[in-house]
C-alpha cells in the first residue's frame, strides 16, 4: 500500500480546509511538513507550523491517528488549515513532494472497506450521507451507516446457512424414517426464508425513492396555473408565468423537499390540441415526464376548460383545483390551492409526502426496519430469491444435495450485498460516485 493524500473539504473560499493523509508513510510525510510533529502523541490536536521548500505555509491543527484504530485502518494524519483554494492545495502539494500520492475518488473509504473498518453497505451509506439534501435521506443513510441493513441481511444469511445445515443433516441420515430432522421442517425453514427475502425486497421501492427523490410532475391544460404553482411550491420564480396559453415549452426541473422528503418537481408544457411547432415538442416532453412520474399533480382551474386528455394514467395522482382565490372548486378534487395567496400549499406538500412516503414512515416505526436503497442491493436479494426457489424445487424433487448447494449460493448472494467480497468490479462501481478525499 502506498500513502495517499487529498483535500477532504469542498473547493472554494471557506473557513477551514482539511487535508488528509493515509498509509504506512503518513507519519513520516507529516513529520517532513509539520514542525515538531510527534507520531507518539496520537489523537491529540496540536497547533503546528506547516512548511514546504519555499517556506511556511500555514499554522494548522494536526492530528495523528495510528492504525488500525483510524478511519481507513492505516496510519492517518489530518491537517486542519485555513480554507480556500490556495492554502489547502499547497499543503497537499507539500504532502506529494514528501512522498505521498494523490488519492483518487473514494479511496479513503475504499481502504476502510478493505481493512474491515466498514462493509460495503456502510461505505455506500457514507456516500449517501454526503449527498443527502433532506432529513429523510440523511436519516436513512445514517441508519445504514450504523449497520442496520448489514445486520438485517446478515441475520437472513445466517438463517439460510442454518437451513443448509439442516439439509446436510438430513442427507447424512437418509435411512431413518423419523430421523433427526422431522418431515416438513426443511420446507418450513425454506418458506420462512422466502417470506423474509420477499419482505426485504419490498423495501426497495421506498428505500430507493428516498435516496433518489420522488419525481413529481405538474400537469394540466395550458393556463391552469401549473407554472405559478411550481414557483409557489419552490418559493422562487423559476418558471415563466403569463396569461398566454402555451408559455411553458420545455419542462423545468427543481429539487426540493416536502415535509422533509426529497422531491424532484417538474413543471411541464400544458397538454391541449393544436399549438405551434415548439409547443407540440413541449407536449411530447410532458408526456415523457408523465410516464416516469412517481406522482402527478393535475391542475384544474375554474377559468380553464379541462379535457381528460390533459391528464395521465399514472396511478398515483392528486387532482388540485388551482386559483382558489378566484372561485371555489367546481369539480371533484383532492385539494384547492391558490398560488397567489399561498392557501392550500402546506396541505398539498403534506398530501404529496403522505402519498409517496407514508407506507415507509409507518414501517419505519417497526423495530429494526431497514431498507434496500440501491439497484445493487435489489440485484443481490433477487439472486438469493432465485436460488431459494431452486432449493425449494430440488427439495420437493427429493434432491437435498442440489437444494443445499442452491442455499449456499443464496447465502453467497446475500454476503455479496453486505460486501465481504474483494471483487474489484463491485468496488469500482460503489466508489465511482465518491468525491476525492472521502
Ligand atoms: N388569481 C389567480 N391567478 C392565477 C393563479 N395561478 C395562476 N394564475 C394566472 O393564470 C395564468 C396562467 O398561469 P400559469 O402559471 O402560466 O399557467 P400554466 O400555463 O398552467 O403554467 C396567469 O395569468 C396567472 O397569473 C392563482 O392562484 N390565482
Ligand atoms: Mg406554464
């Protein structure tokens, strides 16, 4: 292992800039740069002068964390210097001149995984926590970082291995009619595993929705007040609003939070017959967004005629009567709002959050409930479930040896999700989205 260095804080002017070193040479590199660095004074924050060949760089707080009780499991040094592009870059350059190599994205966390400080699920959660923009995302990432999902999948894997042991036992005592493994016990164990795998798989939709944000698309005829509502929900004038029908041509996206849950809100061109070339293109786009939507907010205005064509067939939709300041809603709707006065907006945000995330917040109340949050998790659990089905078929067919090896593969698939694997391709995929210095 070589020694790596990186700036761990975001670029741009800031109060502090943190430079991190990790690897067998970390203490030697630090001693070259920091006057009076003492590797024996571990986990002690010391104010030292940093220098390079050209002279002093900064006075910085320096902390030494000896491995294995460090973030990466290796010797680690952190320099907390003044922020801004210049100072932290110069400290980094000094580390490189003293023999460290610049880290690539996610390399510190990757080393933590290799050294057994974190499993792969926790490493992913670290990345999710850095990217979180809403309370729900942060809470989910933190639970995964705490190991909740790892424990749930680990316990399930143990159950699979117990069933495999049960089978092995039955294989060793085939002659005994009423042997050590009562008839039906294996079947019951397999059925229980199936239930648990299916329950786990059902958490993926909610878990991934919290991680990625739910796609909420505003739709309705031109001039129904979609852009006005879009702006009002965001609290900023993002979309153009005019009394001319067909103003919005392109879809506009914005990230926001409703009741602490992440939402990608999209304003679209209103759908109607006719319109010029540009408007027709806009309507095509609207239809595409509607296909992907997790939920649509369908706007009906008192002064605008609404044809069913304007709407989508998405199952989750909220019908909103807009411009409630003009007149009270005539048609059946879930809610009345006014972008002008702001009335009904809080209720609308709450209703959207409930429709999209409520099943999850109920299940969240249950002890130890943890969610699959990525396609990688879903793939692994799906593979385990396919192996379990093979095991069931083989068991029924009187092939316990084959059933046992299917169970072994199911256990391996679950282990792969937790990440006690050293497969480089899996690692590359997990760490591809990380920033440098993490
Ligand atoms: N009185 C009133 N007028 C509104 C309200 N929302 C939108 N409008 C007006 O309705 C017209 C169309 O609004 P716009 O947001 O561009 O509708 P869109 O075509 O569906 O995006 C504009 O003249 C707006 O000023 C509202 O809450 N109250
Ligand atoms: Mg508009």
